[in-house]
């Protein structure tokens, strides 16, 4: 049984994939309440990221994963300390592509970077999709946006 700990993580979670699922599953071994901040489309624009799926879809998918208790919008870089205090967060977790970047939060809670799943990322999936025919790409895009 995981310890009684509140955990917080953030991410974009576009084209939800096995690396995202494995991260959430590994996070759940550290504690029993998981809050996920999903980046809004506006915040992604600030980060220079353009999502295939709109915020509402990404948030719905993440919120449906077993063990995720709450999804909150991630709207800025600055909200983390406020969220940690608001949700009584014990552990802040990110994939190790962010290693060291959030050490300043150690003043407020534990900060843990978990290893990423090798060989998969949203960027890689997008690259694969863009290498297929433009017609098929167009139909896939319209299916996603009709849902
Ligand atoms: N993540 C992971 N393993 C992967 C991909 C992502 O553990 N193979 C983790 C990231 O480290 C992050 C969270 O999942 O903590 C959300 O990552 P996100 O940036 O949404 O996914 P990526 O696939 O990395 O997207 P991109 O390629 O656009 O950066």
C-alpha cells in the first residue's frame, strides 16, 4: 500500500501515450492522492508547444486514468508554489527531462524526478504522423477535432 501522501505533477499529455501512463503508475507507488496539472492551450503557446488535442480532451483523458484524483489547469510557470500550498502537497514529481529545474520547490515539499520511458514521446508520435500522407494526416486531425 502506498503511503498517505499528496502528490502533484504537471504536463501537457498531448496524444496520451504509454510513457505518460507509466509515469502516472510509477508516481502512484509514492503516495495515494494524485493531482495532475494539465497545461492549457494558452500556456502551451507560451511554452512554444502546439497541441494536437485541445485542453478539454487532454484533461478528460488524464482525469480518467485510474488513481488520478484531480486535474487542474496549468496556466503559468508561477502557480506551483500556490498549488503546493493549496493542495497540501507532500511530493512534487516530474519526469527526469526536468531534472534540477524544480529544485527550488524543495523548500515546500519533496521533489522527485522519475526516469522517462525510453523510446516514446508526443514529439516522436507527431513526427511519425507527419511522415504519412498529407491526406491521411488531414483526416486524422479532423477526427480528433470533431470529438
Ligand atoms: N514522460 C515520461 N516518459 C516519456 C514521455 C513523457 O515519463 N516517454 C513524462 C514527462 O517527463 C512529463 C510527463 O510525462 O513528466 C508529461 O510529459 P509531456 O511533455 O506531456 O510528454 P512528452 O511525450 O515528453 O511530450 P513532448 O514530446 O511534446 O515533449
